């Protein structure tokens, strides 16, 4: 089975060598824990290390902010965008009338490129959806939401992409409050905080990766100036 390496230090060891090619994996966790960092690092490594172009679908931020956040880790996205190695696609969950009118002026009759067209044009191998909250706002009833998540999953698989979907979890815990997307995805990774005396530490747990022999034990992680680092053989201080 072909593997797609994340290139994130310590993560591929937990996954049995990387994600299975053409799979869809949920990255779940509370706000500020590093979900978007994880997803962008996966995409950036694909473009710069493994020669695998990627598409980043942002729901809550404009592309300029995504670029700025990435620069904090020395991930310069603009040259990669010009080389068609990374594309940032904005899909807002609210309507900004002024912004929409400005966008219409810029398009000036040009038909906007669809997500499928972007993926095909770039021959993208990696996709990030940040976040799956998009479906909660676009589709009010559970059935429509579930059907459209499934349609998205089937679409990226049909296009040959390995995909990460970022999902919010309100409580920082290794336990999961399961939602529709967890059952539709091939894998689930949880990022969370653990308390040790007066300090907290970031942790990671691989809950499931279909078809893979994983390490499902809780492991410590940190975010430094280069991004996320996971320590696959260490035990968190609070569990030691």
C-alpha cells in the first residue's frame, strides 16, 4: 500500500510510515492546540520535500492571513503558489457584501475556478479543509450535512488526493465526542492538552488509521519555530 509521508517529525512513526495514499483523515482538537499548523505543515512538506502539490481550503481566514501565519514558521507560500505547488482557496461561511462586490470587479466576467478544476490544474496530491465546520453552517439539517461531507470525501478520493479535514473539539481531552465526519473518514488524530502540576503540555493520539498498524498511545508534542515536533517514544509528564 502506498504511503504519503507527513514529514512532520515523529508523526510518520506513529502512523506506520505515513497516511495511506488517497485517504481522508480528521485532525481534531480544541482551539489553539495546533490543528491548522499540523495541516499546513503536511501541505508545505508535500510541496517542498515530496514534490506533491497541495490545495488549502480555508473557511475562517482570508488567504493573506494564512500566508502570514505560515511565515511565522518560515513557510513562505507565495513562491509555491506561483509555481503551482500550493493553492489557497477561500470558502467563507458568511457573506460580506462589500468583499463580494470587490471580487466581482476583479473577476470582470471571468468564470471563477472550481475546487475540482484547481485540483486538476495543479495535479494536486494533498488537500486540506480547514475546517469541516463549513458543512455545519452551509447545511442546517444533519442528513444534508452528512451527505455533503460524504460527497466531498468521495470527490477528493476520486481525484487521487490524500486529505486532512480539521475539526473543532470544544474540550481538550484524548476522548472523542464522535460526529458524522469521524465515521466517514479513514483516520482520526486528536491533539489536546494535558496538565502536569503547574504546566500544560501538548499531546497527540492517533485514534484510527484504516489499514495501518498504528501507535495509539498518547505522545507529547510541541510547536517550535519550525512547526510541530512529536516525540514518538516518550510518555507525557502527566502520565509518567
